[in-house]
């Protein structure tokens, strides 16, 4: 055991040779490097598998012996200042290492096929390997300054990967938005580190926690300043984990490749903020009001993320807002002091959401093959639907992830989310009500995404972004439900589907079949078309290189939740999660339970599952295809009188839809207040500099020039002229002096 720990400092550097080899090879031997790209991708997977084996070994040792290992050596020593570099292995590090390596392994294997036709294939694997090294270094750091160093490297990798397709302007804007938003939190994080070092004189976690605790209890420090430093530290987690109000970068980050969304923006990098709060939890607990603030921000993020996911048309952005909401659950649990449930949900959500993102990537991959590459077409759920027969394995995997995130037993997220909801009732009934309500919203929007993607239905009409009521946010499938017909060749350019209830949607301009409001009902569907001698096939299932990682993650989604099941807590040998999260100097869970109350668990589980099924029922009623006479049935007639139908439909539903589709108007508010304000300030500064400062300086220069030109003619070199000018000046001076000060006589 000690032998393994001694060499564990190598872990962050194992995958580092890949970006060095790829970067150096592309610079010096580009042709040979591109030809050996498969070998380099295999090598990146192989090196990450070595890291995974190290992580599994360390995890098993943590479970069996509950030991904490820390190796520290001095990097810089100057008088009283010592900057140390170290490696810390404790339960929190073990959890994060397992997540990073297992999810990273699946994403790398998946990416081999997903990115196979991209010109930046090698660059992609170089960025990914560098990200894995940075993330491993972050979670194994033993002090704040080392965390900050890797924190910035992770942010840099995120910037590079979001902007991977940098030739598209929207991608450039997205990566810049992510970079600037994270810089706000990171700057606060750095200020908090410097402030705590000023107070304690140390950056090591053990010393930091003990010194701050003693200073506060002995009243030897300004509590307001310590609180401010803690808030600044927390701001780093707010930005990295997309918490309100610094959440705006996450949906735009979906412009990057889908494997990046699965690894960085769903499972690992966004969890770095949760990791930081969990690591600093002993510090936050001794400072008044900080824990309440953390819980409040988490609760606002939970509700906001869920409401913004309700009406998204882009499948990846819908999943991004779902990620934001689930990260809010984790921050909420940490703010309530329930670290065990927070980290448990971190584990279950990472595998479930990685599965969903890889599933969405498989869908996008198949859509690109069918309709051509365009994010506005291949990621738009309004152009999907009816994909069940074409991508059955992807559908099953996506359904498992959807059920898990909705909180349906026995899938993974049910166990962790139910634990958070139970703890929220103990903390605050108001918090619990909002958290439970959001759980119902989660089930609704997740099944909305599933049904629009694989089933689809056109039933209720809503306003679109332009405010026109003639549009619908339901999908009309391009592929249909029954049979197929061959569309005749035409020279017309392909016009993509416009969903309009007044004018039936058309797929081709000339020889077409008109799509019914419910395309599944119509037998006039599309199978293969030839347009200008271009072959447009049906969507097809991904190959095994993409399916195997999805199936592995699906198995995790099915079984990983049982490690924290309350039924396992009765037998010590089975309670793996409680063993792993045994209280230590660095990690303390006040709300950990020694035994499970089965009656209370079943009561809470029944309540939470009922809420989830209610959300699923509403989503199924609104979005699932209906083939019977109920097709024209108006749900609003059942719940309200006709007099209130227009108010409910035109006011409430449209208001909710507009709020969700327009991202809660938060981006617009930032654009008007911050962006426009800064731009106005820049324009005023530019005007002041050009029109005032420059003119004053230029005026002084011109004045000096003309004075010099005029005076130089007075210097003719003749002494008689100088004497005449001298006497004339004295005469004028005396005249003025006598005029203002006459003699007394």
C-alpha cells in the first residue's frame, strides 16, 4: 500500500506525453504524424487506462483502510514564504479520480469514431489528453495555489475544446463567452486565496482549516473579512459549475463536439466546482451564513435550470440546462451540510448524463448522415422524431439515462436524488418543496426530450422566438412511423421543414408529400431521396465503437446507485459508499446516517417517485403520439372552463414558454446592462481620449510651434536691435508701474 502511494504522484503526468507527441509531431513531421493518428489515439486510451487502474487501486485501499496519504515537497523557499507542491489522496480524491478516468475512457473510445472524419482528429485527442492530465492534477492537489494552477489549465482546455471548430463565428463567440464568464469567478477565486494566505500564512488544507477555526473561535480575526474571502473562494465554484448568476456560458458551450459536452460539460469539469466546495467544506462550516448562502444559490440554480430546460429546441442545450439544474442539487446538498448525498449524486449524475450526451451524439451523428451537417438541423429536436426503428440501441440507452435522471427506481439517480430530497426536508420545508417541484420538472423536460427525439408529436401550438402564434415547438418527423415511399428526383434545392400550422410543412418544393400535423398517422413518409444526384438515406445506428461506451455507461446507470442504497447500510460489508466517505480531517459529513429507516425511506421514495411519474404523465400526454379519437381532445377543456382557456393558454403557457426559450431573459439582461454598459463606457472613453485629451495635447504642441516660429524672427543677431527691444520693454514696465502705483509727491 505504501509503495503504491509513494508513486501516485506520477498519475497526473501519465497522459501528458500524448499532447507533447501530437504537438511536436504536427510541427516537425506533419505527414507522418497524420498517418499514425490511429496509433496515437490508441496510445491515449492506453495511457488513460493505466491511470484508471491506479485510481481503482487507490479506491480499494481507501475502502479497506480509510487512510489519508499526503506527499509534499517544497517548490520555492524565500525567507518565511514557502510554496509547496504536493499530492493528496483521500476519499474525495478517490471518487473524482474514478469519475475522471472511467468517463474519460468511454468518451475517448467513443470519440475515435465520432471524430474520425474531422480534420482536427489529432488536435482533438491532444486537447483531451491534456484536459485529463489537468483534471487529475486538480483533484489530487494538496493546497489552494496548486488547485488554482490546474484550475486554470482545465479552463484553458475547456476554451480550446469549446472553440474546436473555431472557423464558425458562433463557436468563437461561445468559447469567448465561456472564457470571460469563468474569468470572473476565477479572479474572485484568486483574491480569496490571497486573502486567506494573508490571514493564515498557509495554503495547505490541514493548516488552513485549523488556523481559521482557531482564529474565529478565539475572536482574533475580522469575521467580515474571513466571510468575504470565503465568498470569493466560492465564486470560483459558481463559475466553474455554472451556478446562478454565472451559468450563462454552459448552454453556449454546447457548440463544441458532443464528446466534449459529455466529458467536460456534464461529468468532470463542471463537477470541479462541486469538488472545490466539498474540499473547502470544513472551512465554510465554521463561518456563519456561508452555508446558508451556498444552499440558497444551489436552490435557485436547481429551479432556474429546470425551467430553462422546458422549451429548448436544441437537444444538447436542453441537456446542458439539465446539467445546470443537477449541479444545483449537489451545491444545495453541500450547503445543507449533506456532503455524502452531494457526492453520491455527483457519481450517479456523471454516468447518467455522460450516457445521455453520448446518446445525443449518436443521434446527431445519424442525423448528419441523413440531412447533412448543420447544427441547426442535426441538433434540432423539431426535425427529429420517429427515430425508434432506426437507432434502437441508442434509444434504449437514452431511455435508461432519461429514467435515471427523472428519479425512477432502481436507476442510479433515484437513490442519490431521493437522499437529497430527504435531507432537504430536515433542513427547510421551503427548500424541500422547491426541490421536489423541480424533481417533477426534471421528469417532464427529460421525457419531453426523449419523446420529441424518438416519438414526436404536433399537438399544441406555442409562440416561437419571433412571437408569432402560428409556430409550434413540437416536432414533425422527417422519417415518419410507418413504411416509406421513394420521392422522385427533382432539381429543386432542399428546403428544410418549416413548422407552420396555417400552411402545411413541405420537405421538397416540387414533387412532395404533404406532412400531416401528426406525421406518424400518415403513411406518406420519406425513406430515400435523390436530389441533384445526392443520396439522402435514413438515419442509421452508430457502429460498435460508439455503441460499446454507451452500453458500458448504461450498465453504470443501472447498477451504480446500489452502492449508496439505504438497504446496503444494514450490512457493513455492503455499504461501500459509507466506507469510502468515512469522516476524516479533510472530509466530514454531518448528516451521514449509521442505519437506514426503511419506513421513512419508503415514504420519501413513494412521494418523490409519484412526483416524477406525474411529470412523465404530463410530458407523455402532451408529446406522445395519439392515434385514437383522443387526437383532437383538448386537455384544457378537462381542467378549466372555456372562459379561462384563452387566459391559461395565451397568458400562462405562452409566458412560461417564452421565459424558458429566451433563457429567462438573463442573457438579454446581461447584454443590456453589462455588455452595453461596458461598450458605452468604452465609447465615452474613446471620445474623451480623442476629442479632449488628444486635442489639448495637440493644441499645446501647435501653440508651442507657432510661438517658436514667431519668436525666432526676433533673434536677428544685431546687438542694437536687442538693446532697443530691452529699453522699450523697460519703458513699458515703468509706465505700467507708475500708472498703477503713482509716486506720493
